[in-house]
C-alpha cells in the first residue's frame, strides 16, 4: 500500500514537473524572441505577450494528467 | 453591434478653386476615411498642399524641436484649447523663437563649452595630484620623455618602474595617492630612446595622457597671468565653468518665466499648427488635374446625408458619388461606452475585417467571467476593484492604463461574485468570524471544478462555431457554413453520443438504436469535414478536443491562487495566537504574501483568459486583418500635449 501510494505520487509529480519544465523552456525561448521583436516595434507588445503564454497548455495538460493519476491512484 | 458599421464609398469631384474650402469642410466633418490616390491616370496626379503649407510646417517643426529640447530640460507644456488665426500663431511663434529657441541654442553651446572646460580641468588636476606646480617644466624637457598615466595596479607598476630605474631606462617617477576608485596617477621620466618601457606598462594602465594636450591648454590661456602655473589655471578654469553655469541657469529661468506667462498661448498655437499640418499634409492623398480636385474615401453610411448637405454648402455644383459596399472598406467599431474598453483586446490582436463579425460584445461577457472564475476571491476582487477605480480617475482618458483599468473593473466585480460562490476571502473561508458557505469548494472539489471548466470550454468553443456558422450564412457561403462550421458541432454530438452508447452503456433513445445511430452521425460529420476542409479538417479532429481540454486552465490557475493564499494564511495565523508583539510579523506575512498573490492574480488570469479567447474562440470564426477607420480630422491618440509646466 505504501509503495503504491509513493509510486502514484511520484508519477503525478513527474508528470506535472516535466510538463511544467517543458512549458517554461518553450516560453523562455519565445519570450526572448518576443522581447527582441518588441524592441524593434512597440506595436508587437500584445501579440508577443500572447505568444509567450501559448506553451502554457503543456503545463495545463500535465496538471490534468497528474490529477487523473492522483485520483485514479487514490 | 455584431458587425462593424456599414460603410459607403464616396467620390467627390470639384473645381480646383474650391480645394481649400472642401478640405476645410471635410476636416471639420471628421467622417471621411481617405483612400490614398495612387496615380494611374495621366490627367489626375496626387494633389499638392496649399502654398501656406510650407511656412505652416516650418513653424510646426520649429515649435516641435524647441519643445523637445524643453522636455529634456524637464519642462513640458499643458494642452491649450484656444482657437487662433494663422497670423496670431505666427506672432506667438516669432515671440517663442526669440525668447525660447535662441536661448535654448545658447544653453546648448554653454553645455558644450563646459564639457570642454571640465575635460581640461580633469587633466590639470592630474598634474596637481602629481605635485607638478608649473606646466612649462613638463614641456621643456630635452633629455627625457615625460609620460603621465593612470592605473589601478599601482604596486605592480612600481615594481616594474623600480627595475627600470635600476637599468637607467627610467630616470625618475612619482605618483599620487590612490583615490576612492583605487586609481593612481604616475609621472615617469623615461630616458630618450627607451620608450619601449611603456609597452611593458600599457597592459597595467587605464589611461595614458597625451602631453601635447597640456601645451594646448596652456596656449588656450595665453592672456591669463601665470598661465603655466597649475594653481592659477585651476582657479581660472573653475571660474569660467562657474560663470557659464550661472549664465545657463539664468537663461533657463528666463525660459521658464516666459513659458509660465505664455503657456496657454504657446500650447494653443502648437495645437493649431499640429491640426493644420495634419489637415494640409494629407491633401497629398487626394488627386487633382489642372482644373479638377478629386477626393475618394469611405464614410459611415449613416452620415451620407449630412456629408452631402455640408459639402453642397461649400459649392452646390460639386459632384458627389456615394454607394454602399460589401467589402474592402475600413473597419469602424462604434461601441456603447460600457463595452468600448473591450475593443482594446481586439486592438492588440487584430481588427476584424469589414463585414465580418465583431466579437467585442461576446468578449465583454465572457472575458470577465473567465477572469473571475480563475481569481475567484472576494478579498482580492475588492482590492482590484478599488485599485482599478483609482486608476480610472488618475489616468488620462482613453490612455492604455485607463482602458485596462476599466476592463479590470468588470473583471474584479466578477472575481467578487465568484469569490462568494467559492466562499473565499483572501484565501480564508470566513470573514471576521462569519462563515462563508461555498456553492463549490475549489480545493475540496477539484474534479468537479475541472469538469465545470471543461463544460465552459465546450460552451465557448461551440459558441465560436455557431457564430462562425451564422457569419457564413450571412455572406451566403452555405457550403462553408454547413461543411466547415456545423460539421464540427455534429462531430462533437456524434462523439458524445458514441461514448454514451458504447462506453457508458447508457441509452439515449434505446441502446440498440444508439449503437447504430451514433457511429452514423460521427461518420457523417467526418464526411462533411472531408468535403469542406479536405484532409486538413480530418487531421484537425484531435485539435478540437485539445481546445476544450485547454479550458482546464480555468481550474488550474484558480487552484494555484487558492494554494498560495492557503500557504500564506497557514504561515501567518499562528502568530495571531501569541502575544500582540507577534501580530506585527503576522500582519507583514499577510501583506507581503497576499500582495504577491494579487500581483500574480492580475497577470495570470488576464493573460490566460485572453489566450482562451484568441486561440480557442476567435479561431472558430474571426476574420482578422481589418484596416482601422481613421477619420480625416481626428488626430491620433497621444498627439495632444499634456503635463504641467514645471515652476521654478
């Protein structure tokens, strides 16, 4: 029982952590490019900010799967 | 409200003698969106501005450059509203140039002179630090070459020089004390022919002084008594700098005092010139021949009678042609005051094309709902509401911050409502002992929260598809409407029906019928997608489920805010159970923690709510790339002079 709970918790943590890491890595690259584009043309601010947030979906999917693992495991 | 304003194309032909009056009238009306004339005709060329335009633009440029320089001095001028004739403007301009522009030029000259003097002073001070009393002693050496340099590695330099002294490559050296930057100045007398000594030292020096600069300085003060004496030179240069700085200060005071007396006239004259330059500068977008003046553009159709009436007052022989158009017109989105701030969310994305759906009304409803669902705390909502109301009062009308603050008023009200639904007040489940009874407990009913978020997603995505369906019907694109929009809705219905029939085993009609009908519906929708969008449509089928799944962020971001608030409260509350001295720590933790959470709560829900609209909602119907309607006669945002005069 204890081992099962630990594995479930680890699985959920890895799911969430790795997908959040992937989202952060993608956003850092996009953010850098967006800032460079904004420095050249201020009108790009809105679109640049939006594009930076786009990879957040990865973290959301990771969150959903982590919760499913936790509830399924429980 | 669901579509941009209906536009009409207008063409005006008139005699060239009416050019100035027609231009004045159109500028006054503020309804014409100019269509730039591209010369395709031998007879019609791009129009030229009136002959007064040259001196109007000269005055405007003169004012602009002087006002920019004043801004650098920290002086800005408030927007004046006086109407003036061009003759009055010219008087104000000439007066302004004599009292301001000329003095600004002199201030600039003084600054340059002071810069040169300070550079000289810095060099002379180096000699003073080295204990040299007279410059002539430097310039008259024959058997040795003096070198002056600065270094931050004094000890290493001394070791090198000591070696060179023994070898008689260096005759003498002395140095100053290190300053606060650990920089020291050295003067080294190198034996003639041994200049290679400096090659060894160059990596240790921060700057090597050119000796000819000192003789130049000495020559510059030929009339000054004891001009080679360092102390006399220092005093003289410092006196010069002082006197020039005083002159600059007096000039600045004169300028400020002049502007204080005439600020309204100056800013009014500048605004009049700005409008005149805008008015006559854009004349080049019209067309003319030897006898005819031609204007082409767009006006809102509701204004056509007024425009015709007003132009006929200028000359009743003017020929005006107006017709309604279905496409290729600028997008004009006049909204009621309540929803107009939300147009900003379209501006940062892209305006809709003319004659396509304007989603501002939908966004006004759904954006605050999504925001409130994510933040969902009464306390945070209240703080944001107060902050937004303050920002609306303190910021210039229609500026970016003003518009964002107005949007945040709606968003924070929604947060308060959802805060009541979730029973949260700064993360706590009670307000000063009064228990809150949530309809949905966010941290306790996570699965339910996610399901509700998905249902919101299903609703929102399908709303986009339905809007797209009706939009295509309006444009009589029946094939697109049924095969590219309705097909997705049927696909979703088929998918859910199939799940009920085969996986959940729950009958809708009867299990037997369901098991036959559900795959039929699904296959029909796939066939419709194939016909409408080709293979691309089939590949995008998983995408719609991804779109709906994306709405799980409504739950995720909300939960992260709840978790952070919970942690802050858990840290702080134990302090309140101790003696009152500990309460200070508790209050500090609450203040810092909740402020941080509110800051995250402003950015996160805003951006994610926006992203859901742009990516999941707009992509179902939005036709972007509209050209903004810019009426001739309305200056763009940010062009009015603002701020107060700086008083001395």
